[in-house]
C-alpha cells in the first residue's frame, strides 16, 4: 500500500496539470497520460486501463491496473474519483491475472480473487481462489454482500464437495510416511490438498461455515493402518485453514469478519499454532 501511495504522489503533478471535465469534479479527460506516467516508473510489468467511465455513468474516472508480473499475480488497482492525491482509491490484489471490470447502472463491478496459497504444502501456483464480488459505492471499492451471501449450495453440491474432499484427503494421507499423524504433514508431503481447501473456503466465505466444518469432519481420513479410528490433525487442519483465511489482506479490507458465522472462523484461527505474521 505504501508503494502504491508513493506512486500516487509521483503522478499527482501530471494528473492535476491535465485538462479537467466530468462536471467539475477534477476528473482528467485523458487517462492515457496517467497510464504513461505509471509505466515510466518501471515498477510494473504492465499498466493498462481496465474500465473507463462513460458520460452520465456513476463511478470513478477509470480503473487502472498496475501488474507486477510473476507467479504471485500481484496487481494494484487505481481508481481516481477526484483531484489527486487525496481522491483516489487503491486496491492491492494477488492471483489477479485476469480482472474483468463490468459496467452496470450502479458503476463498475468485478470479482476480486480471495486466494489461499502455500497451504499444507501446496505450491504457490496451486493457490485456491474464491471470487469476491466488488462494486463501487460511496467513492470506494466495496464488497457486494448481497451477491456474496446470495450464493446458495444445493444438497447435491454439498455432497459433491464432501466426496471430492474425502477422496483427496484419503489419497493424500496414504502417501504420508507417518499415517497416524496426518496433519501437520511431514516435510516431504508435498502437493497440498487444493481441492479440499477450495471446497471448504467457498462455503466459509459465503456464510456456510457450519457446512464446511461438517464436510471436513465427514471427509477426514482414517489412519492407513487402522481404519477404525480417525487420523490425528483434523482440528489443527481446520484451525490453520481458518487462520489462512484471516491472514488474507482482503479479510480486513472488506470486513469479512462480519459475515454470517465468521465468528467460528475467528475462534478457530485463534487456536492455530501457526505464527502470527
């Protein structure tokens, strides 16, 4: 965020020297000039305009993407809605290789990737991603709570998620050299459990935390040598996954702690043994 704000200050002079239109709100009529200035910093691999406001349309003057490049997919979105440097919003995203901004009668909308990577030995390129619907409201990027919480899961969908998690977790557990301690995994247990993480976080981020916890419990593998008992680590897995969600910067940026049943995620994350970053 500090790096993005430094860039804003560096382009402020150029921005304010550009001719102004848009009902006198200090919105430049040539976004290309700002794009050129961002490119001149050499900080981004690519700079492009994702969205421009049309005459009479609500929203910022434009949404401009600064792409850092690399497998992390880090981008900064700039949304100027008045004179710089004060009236601009910056949104930092990861795993955001293909942001598609849509126009609506209420302003720009897009899906922001909520990514959980490097969990349980998963590679960075194998991050699990859940889309957060983002809209422009009150001169800022905001979470569209109604769209997010309007996502419902049928009994068939929940059953499919349980089956997918069951097969992945059991396959993963049988590949470990210490089957009675499934989680945390041994250092040589690579590859992670991305299907399970995806199945659970989709539910956790849409107010269905209880369904996610039940699916994990029903899918957790028995030990490889003794099928009559559950393997160790189920609660630790849940705690650490909850912690991983809490650590994503978008959790605080969009007040996800106020989602339905999010208090269960908070409680589990507090019990995680992972170090606080």
